[in-house]
């Protein structure tokens, strides 16, 4: 069954809505994509920086460990002997991160790689002690560099001193990045760059050793990397200003693409809508300019596949050569009250073929399709009688196809059908089975033929429920002594079954497609010659 075309007053708002959706959707999608991209990039960068902070810290710790091992390996010389200081100097020279190493005695550095102090450097008690026994002074200041802060890491006899800024001295490309290295044991920062919010401080068990996490905390993307072996955790936070900048960067590329595709889609929607909405106007001009023509699809006797008649099918060729399918314009014409004008054109178009058929001495018929609206036209009967009279065919050679929907105007249509049949015309119900009426309801109309819709014929060589419905329709039609034409036959297997069911006639691409009048008439003539019935 054909769908009704949407009513025109629904069409405009629908088009506007579709147009708006078509424009906005790609833009929204591109903004969303830009957001995602910017977010992902920022997360990646935060993690990259955090890993770098961790790498620097772990390298420093390794150097300190190596230094202590070396110092422990030298015999316990007097604390500040020359030999001891030479070892210390070697350590300073070899390790890139350590500023200097020194000898600890009672909370003081009594001598260092570069000399013995007259006044020892006081470091006091360590602020924290790590799990592997290192003492840590996170905030050391010395007389000789009053404006610099240092970190001291020591064991019971030695201390290694590094610049406090060293672990967080990573090169970063953007502003608003906070970096920190944290001692998990002490739950405090050892070194920070930029501000550090307490919310970024992880709990001791938040991350397993060697793991990392990157997630939004508040208005920042925060990446945390925990060391595999040491009690250290690196934190990098990037704030949203930066994220916004990145977003803007992506948006500059993606949004124009979104706008472009949006406009393209909107244009496409508009074009389709324009074609749809102006269809009535175009149909009118098509009728004026005689753009419609007719083709004939043969109907065959299934027993021997001989052509017994044809269905006239309207065709529309636009000036550019575009062929518009009846499925498209017939519903629109029915919707806008133009269908009768098409039917009138059809009656004009089939006349020559009817005249040609009248010249033969057989029953070859032509069927034409009538819409519901045609049946309400007061002049219809007169037109049909006039056509019969003008062309000289016998009325039984003109078949009228009315769809199930066309039959819904019960009382009026019933009497119309009766009158038409009384004059000898043949009336068929088209697309049978696709409407709502049952065969029993059809009995109230005096019909000659039912055309079993392609939807049913499609299934008869299968095993679906529909195939049984088709069998049932055929059975009932036999019981009611109705003629039958099976539509849309495409396969041999269908023909076999239809023959077994004693369906007398069929129509479909298997036998023939719709063709021009001349081809149809020639086909009939060829058939005559083959049968030897008529002189060639
Ligand atoms: P319909 O009256 O059921 O016509 C049969 C349709 O099925 C035709 O499509 C025909 O080409 C197609 N058909 C026939 N055999 C096969 C087959 O084996 N396989 C397939 N896939 N299709 C097959 P068409 O010509 O596109 O017409 C479509 C519909 O448009 C018609 O369905 C009819 O409802 C309407 N129509 C066509 N001409 C007119 C007309 O002059 N007036 C009115 N009111 N409606 C018409
Ligand atoms: Mg038809
Ligand atoms: Mg049909």
C-alpha cells in the first residue's frame, strides 16, 4: 500500500525543523568533537609533564643513592679528610642533579665537597624520614645563597643537596600549569611550581606504585604519577583557561567544517522540500506542456503466457529528460486534487491504443487506474462512454482498476460500479490485500476481477504466514467466482504455484515490463502470427 503524502501545511514547519536540525547538528557535533579533542590533548600533556617530573625526581634519587653507596665504600676516614673530600668532589662532578654532598654531624654539615667550613652549616632535624630510611629536609637555606631554597636528602652520615626547583624544572609550553613532587610518606610537597591546591594531594592509597591517573578535579585536569620504588608522587594540574585556548584552536578548524556541512545539508533539505512542495505547480505545467505519456504492461494468461491485454501506466518525463516515478507524483496529485486532471490526460493518451485494439477481432483489453477522486467526478461515466464510443472498442475491453481505498465511499461507489458494469465495462480492485477491507467486505461490490498485490505474490513461493494468506485470498476469490490477476510476478516458481492454484492471469517483469504502445501492439501481432490465427 502506498503512503499518503504529508499534507502541505505540515510540510513547511517540517522543512524548517529539518533545515534547522541539518544546520545545527553538524555544528553541535563539531563543537563537541573540538571539546573532546582539546580535553584529550590536555590530559595527554598533563600526563606527559607529570611523567617528566617523576623521571627527574627518580634520576635525582638514583644519583643520591649511588653517591651514598660510594661514600659508604670509602674507609671511615676522619670526617673532613682530604681523601674524603676528593670522593665528594668526584660525586659532584659526576652527578648532574646533585649540587653538593656533605658530611653530617649532629644536625650540621661540617664539611662538603668544596671545603671545610669554619662555621658548620646548620640543617637541624629532618622534616621527614622516608620508608627506606632517607632523611629529608624539604626547605634548606644557606648563608652563601640566601635567596635560594634547597632540598637535602641524607642518611646517618651524609647529605646530598639539590636545588629545590630541580624536580619541577620541566619545560612546559603553556601558562597556568602547576607542577609538584610530593613525598607520600610525609603527605607534603617537596617542590612545587605554580600554585598547589590541597585537593590535588592524593591519599596514600589512591594510586598503586607505578600507576598513574588523569582526571578533572574542580576546574583543572590533574595528572598524578606514582613512582614504582620511591615514596614519590608527581602532580601536574592544568587549568581551564588553557583548555579554553585549546578548545578555541580546535573550534577554529572544526566549527567552520560543521557550518559548511550544516549549510550543505540544509541546502539539500531545502531542495528536496522545494521539489516536494512545488510538485502540484509542476504537475500543472507538465499537463499543459504534455509531458505525460503512457506505457503498457502486458497481462498474460498464466496457462500459456499469451498476452491478453495490458495495464496502462502513466509516465512523466520532465523537459530535462528526468523521468519522475508515479509512486512520487500520483500520491501528491491525489493529495492536491490534481489526479483527475491526470486521469483526463490518461484517457486522451490511451485512446489511440484502444482504437488499435478495436481493429483486432479478439478480447485484448486495456486497464486504466482510477483514483478515489475520479470516482466522485460527476462527468466520469460520460467520459468513459465517450471513450468507448470514439475508439470503437467493446466495453468489456476497457478495464477500470480501483484500489481498495477507492472503494471506501461505499454507497456511492457501489452504485457507480453497478452502473459501469451494466454498460459492459469491467471493474477490478487493484492492489488487493494491502488495504483494510476483507474479501468478505468486497462482496458488497459487484466486481469482476481482483488484482492480487505484489506484496502477496512475492511470498507465495516461500513458507511465511503471508504465503498462506495469499492462498486463502485465491481460494475465496474462486468461491466468489471473481477473476484474478496476480501482480508483480518475477519468478518461475511463482508461476508454477499460481497455476496450481488456478489463478488465470498474471502480470510482472518475468513476462514483460511496461512498454510503448507500438511495442505492445507489435507484440500482440507477433503472437497472432505465431499462433497462425491472423495473417501477418
Ligand atoms: P499499480 O496500479 O499496482 O501498477 C503496478 C505497478 O507495479 C507498476 O508500477 C508496475 O510497473 C509495477 N510492476 C509490475 N510488474 C512488476 C514486477 O514484476 N516487479 C516490480 N517490482 N514491479 C512491477 P508503476 O508503473 O511505477 O506504477 C505505480 C503505481 O502508480 C501503480 O500501481 C498505480 O497505483 C499508480 N499509477 C500508475 N499509473 C496511474 C494512472 O494513470 N492513474 C492512477 N491513478 N494511478 C496510476
Ligand atoms: Mg494498477
Ligand atoms: Mg497494483
